[in-house]
C-alpha cells in the first residue's frame, strides 16, 4: 500500500492536522447526535429517560471492548502497513474482526438472558424494568454492529484515512436523527414504538454504517479479504490483539468507576454538587474535543512509522502533539474561565448547582493541558506496544493520586477541596508523563518481531 496520506514522508504537523480535522467533525457529530437522542427520549417522560440511564453501564462495557480491540487493531495494523507487509495485515484484520464478532455475540446472548436480573440488581424498579427490557432487547441485537463499526473504523484509520470514518459516523448520526422521531412517536406511516423505537433507530444507523465500513475496507482499501482459516495464525493474531486490547479495554472502564466513587463522595455532602459534577464531566468532552481528535490520529501515525523503522519520526510526532496540546488548552482556558457563569446557567436553574458548576468550569480546565498530555501519552504507549504501562499510568492517576487527594480535599475543604484536588492530580501526572514521553522506546522484543515479520510471508 502506497503512502497515500503521507504518514511516512510528509511534514508531521501538516499530516496530523489533515488527519485530525475530520476526526473533530466526526466527534462533534457523535456528541451532538447523543444529545439529540437523549432529547427525544426525554419527551417520553421521566420514566423513559431514567430507563435509558440504567443502560449506560452496559453500554460502557461494550464500548470499552470496542475501544480496546480497536486500539489493538489500529496499532498492529498500522505497524504491518508501515512495514509493507500487506498479506499479514489482511490476515490480521480478518482474524481481529472474526474474534470481535464471536466475543460480542457471546456477550449478547448472555445479556439478553440476564436483562431482568441484571437491571434489577442495578436498581431498576417495576416501572422502569419493562421499558428497559423493550429497549435493551433491540440494543443487544444491534450491539455486534456497533462494535464491528468501531473496530472497522479503527482499521480504516490505520491506513491513514480519517475522512471516511468521520463521514460514516456523521451519516449514522443523521440516520438516527431522522428515524428517532418517526419511530418513537409514530409519525406518518410509522408505528409509535416509544423507547423501543429509539433502540431500533440506533441499530439501523449502526447496520448502515458498519456495512459502509466493511465496504471501504474490502473494496476501497483492499485491506480486508476472506482468509483461509489457520489455527496457528489465528491463535498468534488473537494473542497479539489481546496484548493491547485487554489493558486498553480495562483502562477505558476504570474512568467511570473513579467518577462513580467521586459522585458517591459528593452525594454524602451536597446533592447539588453531584448534579454540578455530572454536568461538568459531560462538558469536559466538549472542552477537549481538539485533543480527542488529535489523539485519534496519533495511533496510526506512530504505528506506521514504528513499523517502517522510522522511530525518530514517531517520537517527534508524539512530542510535537504533547507541546501542541499544552499550548492549545492553555489558550482555551481564558475564554472558558470568563464564560463559566454563563455556561453553568445553561445547565440548571438551581442557584447552588450553578455556583458549583461555575467553580468546576473555572478550576478543572486550568489543568486540561496536563490532562491532554496524559491522554496522548497513554495512547502512544499502546502504539509503542507498552499497554500495561499505559494502564498503570491511569491506575496511578485515578486510584493512587486523584481519589486519595479528593478524599483529603473533601475532608479539609468540602466540595471545593475535592474539586481542586482534580486539577492538582492532572498537573502532577501531566508533568510525569511528559518526562516519560521524552524517554520512551519500543520493547526490544517488539522491535525484533517487527523486523522478522517484514521479511516473512503469511503462514
């Protein structure tokens, strides 16, 4: 495969900008689509909105699996493409998607059988449970499409193409937006399906998008072909996949756990602070959209260059991204700080909630630059085949620093003390990650393996 997108030769800054821009559009579309979906469901009433809220933990598990496998696909596929090893790249992607389908299908079967006991355990009452059952039965059936879509898009990004995934996700959001009111409220010839209509609309959008992603991989990129099954090759590729996927998926799961613990701390002191913190976490995604877009571009860029033996170019891209993240978030802090009161008033009419959310917006973004360093470095560690180190960094940040400091801050300074502990944590970890980034190298075993694979043919 030719270096069509310039990952191996073109100026680093220009390539990363060209890759990140469509990522930004795609993330904005997904973010907006999620808000619109929630809005339509909220029109059905509080019980329907509460029922969907109960499904978030299950959605996080499936998305974490998809993110983990996607990270493994992105880094391994990018390395093989960078090394010019097309036969192994095609076989690896085929085996990865096959494993993804089998794993998620097994989880779906378990999930469908356990809907009632699972959500009863999570606290759903007799009013919510029938709604949850209607929604989750359809959602579970569509879940393999969601995971295949997310993993397939990572396969496309590994080739250096970030435009196609952005278009795919944008079209999915548009389809969902069109179908939501039709199927939820029964407009025109469509039946009124309520909350189940929302799940059907979402699943249809996943079906269309996953089909387009597979089409691009098979016909446009020609990186996905049916490969004769080989037990030795499949086991080898699944082991390579699991080396990155397991810690990456776990890393994605621990953030909601840490947020849940902080919410529990706040709930013992001030319910208004709980509402403010929940809104602040959602706003955080908006405030670091640019970093998220850049982060999605780094994995294939670093992976392809490491696979091609261009280690210094990969390192330069990572360090350039870290410096850019620090500058960007520092420049964004002033307008965020000045608009904190206005933003807070958009989310609540409660004066106490507004005060706490305004304080959150003023305090936490001060360290979004260092937080961006942590996010980017953790992603690059996966590309460097150091997923355990990436996981350890996040475990240290959340459970060794953030939660203990939050508890101390809450004890001595109440809600403000807890909130101030969060940017302190991110600043400490950001400095540590920047220092580690300047010294990071590939494990010798990976370097040797890459060199061997570049001259071997597929088994």
